[in-house]
C-alpha cells in the first residue's frame, strides 16, 4: 500500500500481520477453529476477514465452500461484490 500524497510504501499494521498468522493457524493447524478479533473502525477487519481470507482459501483450495454471514442484506451485498471483484481481477 502506498501513501497517496508521498508515494511512500506504508507497511502493514501489526494487527494485520497477527491476523494473517491466525488465519494460517486456522487453515494449517486447527481447521474449523473459531476466532474472534476486535479492532477499531477503519482497521480493514472486513476486508481482511471477508474478502482477503476467503479469496485466499478459495484460490488455494483450502476450503471448497465458505459461509459469510452479515448483519444486513446491504452489508452482505457490498462484501460479496468486493470478493467477486478480487476474484475477477
């Protein structure tokens, strides 16, 4: 990721690195495990969990089926569109 003004590379937040390790543990270690994370608004929780992790699992065939549950239809529609966009591009 790059800063729009300076063009400098922005390193991933520690939270994102920890979350990626947790995802790997779920897939490689204790599959089917339930995890819970709390983070402030704007920390890319939905992007990481609902888009990137799901795309990774599907593309590398770690999971054949994925069930995403959202609070509202509008929220589900947005996340599904984001996932579809990632998979197509």
